C-alpha cells in the first residue's frame, strides 16, 4: 500500500485519536499532517501498523510543539505529562474515536454547513475541492466555512468531549449527513479512482456504531440500510476494464446477497416503526432495486414522490425523473428536467442526454453529453459519457 492510500485510509482515524488525547482539534490535525510528512521522508516501506506509527509520531510532534511554544512552566509541565501519561480513559456513551469526533464537530454552536464541512475534512480526510464538489459550491466557500468553524471552536472554548446522551438526538441529523456524504464520496469519488472502498467501508462501520449507540432511531437504521444496499451493488458497478456499468446493465449475480439481506431486514424494521424519514425512504428505494431480477419502477416512483414531498430538492427531482422515464416515458421525464437548476452538477445534463437518446434526438443528446463531460470531475465518469456519446456517431437519420 502506498503512502497516498495509507493517508486516505488512516487520516481520519489518526486525527480522531489525537483529538481525544490532546483535546485540541487544530493541534491534532497539524500533528497528523506533520507525521505524514515525516513518513514521506523516512519510510522506504510502510511499517506493519502504519496508523499506529502515525499516531505515535504525531503525538511526539505535538509534545515538541507544546514545548517550543510554551512560555509558562505550566505549559511545559503539560507537555511532559502528555508525553508520559497513558491515554485518557474513554467515558460517556460514544466509544469510537471517530464517531465521537463527528458528534463533537456537530456542536450546536457551529453552523450546520460549517459542521459538515469540518467533519468531512477531519474525519474523511477530504480536501477542500472534494468537499466543494460534494456540496456543489465554490471551493472558497468551503475553505471559509472550515476556517470559521475552527475559529469558533477556539474562541468559544468548545471542548473536545463526549456529548451527554440527552444531547445526541439534537446533533443526529448532522451526523447522518456527514456519514451519507462520506459514503457518497467513496462510492462516486469526485477525483481519482471512481470508487474509494476505504471511505465506503469507514462510513458503513461508523453507521453500524451509530446504530448500536442509537438503536431506536429509525433514521439511523434507514441510513445504515441505504449504505448497505448501495454497497451491495458495488461489485457490478465497474466492468473488468474499469468502465462504469449502469444499473440496468449490471450483472445482478455479482451483487452482495448478504448485504442485501441485512439491508432488507433493516428496511422492514423501519417500516414496522411507521415513522418515515428521508434516509428510510431512500433505503426502501434501494430495497426495491435489489428485490428480484428486475426493478419495480412504479414502486420506485411512488417512493420518490414521497421523498420529494418530505425533502424537496433538485437532486431528488433529478433522480425521480429517471423513474418517471421508466413508468411514463422519456418525454415526460425530459419535461420535468427543464425546471431543475443544478449548476455544476454533471448528472443533470448526463440524464438529459440519455433521455434525448431514447427520443431519437441525437444532435441534442451529443450537446448534452458534451456539457456533462465538461462538468464531470472523475475520469471514469467522463470516459463513460464519452463512450455513450461516441455511440451516437455517425449521425443517425430521423427521417
């Protein structure tokens, strides 16, 4: 495993562990970054446990920094204590360092957008451009949110601590959002390999921890079910040459049946509670896609109607349009897309292109594919769009 892969796999864990030890998010992140810089200089081959090496090195770097910056004897004593003490005993309801850090970053003193951006940076190791693409906003906006969040934590003296049990539900929606976005970035990365299995696995692991912590929260179960049912389809998502395979063309025998069974069981648990929420509905859609040899599109459309009523958004409307095309035809779906405003989101022109192809409007489809390729940031997705566009040439006569 190369250092870049180790960074992606271990960064969030190391920051979370150091934050617990140090009680300072800024210092933890800087120390981990210093440790990875040292690893770049010293490693010829990675050690057997690279994460432990990074944590130990980062902790030593933090001690050195405290000593250098200390102007009072108390600070020096603090560094000495930090160097020799055992790690603090974990207390409170949250036992997982990374899950605990998510709850900490989702402190109510921070704005909702700042909470999510900061947590994706610290936990997922996502850089500013990746977060910006996940949010469909400018990179400068993301950078400002992260800087403001860190400043707020410092100025308000927000401690790195485990929230009390009565505080957990208020922070839950933001925690769910973070895990959802972490998984999405792993499943459809904005740059590099299309699929980051490490990020997908970590999001699922944390969702399982969250479900164990809050087993009576239906949306927690819904999110876990959604991630499992989506992950179950991953083995068929790329062909042997690494090209993207659309859902309709996937070899369903490659899907992970154990994850599908687990996901369906969770969806049924949610249905029995009869407290539908956005993640539960999305999980139900995933269950329909993975139930049997073909998708029941009328049922999918009905679920999207319910989701759109509960959480209206242009992305939900775009996904609903795919179901509309299957149930009512591409013309009706295309008409619905005309109302959507998703600047910078390549899947809107890509979906429009697919619908135009089905209507035989190939010249317009080529233009839509061109727009999608210009907006796409991942090479695998761009290659897929190019293949679809190339299949339309030479021009087919519609007379």
